[in-house]
C-alpha cells in the first residue's frame, strides 16, 4: 500500500509513481482548496522524472480549468507550475501542443502582478522554440500594447521584449504593423542595460524586412543607435551594430549613417583586439556586424572614399583566425577597393 507525506501548506503526496496522478485527480474533483495541491505539484515538478510523468501522462491539459478559476491564488499557483514546466524542453513542447495558450494570453491582464510575471516567464519559455514563437505571433499586437502601457516592473519588461524579439525573428511583420519600431525606439534609451539590450535585439529583428529598415530611418532611430554603439554593455553595442548593419543596406540607411558620422565609431569597435580568447569569442558578433555595416556603407561613394584611408585596419582583420571574420573582412576590402 502506498504511503504518503504531508507538509505545511501542501496536500498529501503519495510515494512513488502514484504521487503525480493522485494529485491531478484531486484537481479534477475540485474538493476543497486547490492551492495546497498545486503547491505539492510545484514541489514534485522539480524532479525531472515527475515532470516527464506529468507531460507524458496527459495531465497538462487539466490545468486549463485552474487558469480560469475565480480564486486568484489558484491562478497564481497554476502559473507558477506552468513556469516550472517551461524550464524544460519537454514541458515547453507539451504546453505548445495543449489548449492553454488562449487562457494564458488572457492572464496578461490578471490583477496579480506575480501571476502576470509567471505568465511572461511561460510565454518567454515557449518563444524560445521556433514553433513556439510562431504560435505566439497572433499575440504580438497585445504584447506591443502591454509594452506601450509601461506599467510593469523591469523584469517583466525585459521578458516582454525578449518574447517580442523571438517572435519577430520568426516573422517581423506583426510587430511592424503594431508600431513596433517607435515603441521599441523609446526603450533604447532606458536606464536599465537589460531593457536596452532586449529592445535593441528586438529592433534588430524588426530591421530585417525592407519595411523595417525604412521605419528605422524614418523614425529617427539611427541617432540613438549610434550612441548605443558606445554603450558600456557589450550586448547592447552588439545589437545596436546589428540594426545599423541592417539599415545600411538601403540607400536611406547609408545616407543617414554617413551623416551621423558612424564610420569612426564602427572602426573604433573594429580596432579593439582583446587578448583573452573568451573575450574575443564574446565580441565575434559585434566584429561581424561592424564589418558588414562598413561593407554596406562602402557601397556609397562617400563611404568608399573615407574607408580607403582605413584599409590597413581592415587588412589587419584578414589575419584573424576566425574564418567568419576573415571572410567578412575580405569582402569589405573588396568593396572598398572597387573602382567603377
């Protein structure tokens, strides 16, 4: 006969393989307060074996009723349980194939701040999967609306921006259609480096389509990005360089970047050569974005003329051991030295 153990504030938990099924059985019966049952499930889910049993046993679908419960404590604990599930790929897959996304999206407006925080954690976990980001695309307009309201704490704002970034890498059009460029542009000057980092990452995703590039130019985002190229945070600088790289592909982006005197800033970033291998690895994306931005700017006569004076710096980059950087530097030199 299976034994059980009861902890304060928790439901009785059976030993062994019966613990998960019996607890979910209590959720089905809705006998008494569900919070202790959900609290016990949260404890069990930390065990990968119990998490796998929850997912493969088809129990995740049962949580939909709890998300719609009138008791805010039940909704809060259910969101906590789902957040723990999304900490593992199997849990994210299970949530993605369930019917829980619509009720979860409704809870973005829940009265409980901790509940909203856990919802954002769940959505961000799902968005890490390409299929998850695609499934969340219909939610992008609502996420943009939440971003414009500026009523959440910094952690939630970072999660929201990260989710939007993941979705926009799959398809930038929903965010672009929801005033994504001006909204994200306001976040680029935030006092928090974490917010600036995620806002710049999302802006880089939005600047991939031609419409996004044009909006970055029209909304006067480039002056802010040039400032961010000198940010103290490496990831902020990297993401800002990525947006400049994308915008410089079109004629308007080239002209504006050259007017803003971005060349010296990009060249300064390119000239930094840390000795530590780990630091060089961390800076790889920044170096590549700078080289590609310079290559696009060299397509303009003014840019090409100015960069010809910097050929020694570009040539030093062809000595790099990293093949991606080496090829990018060779391409830049080819464009800079091209003559009509």
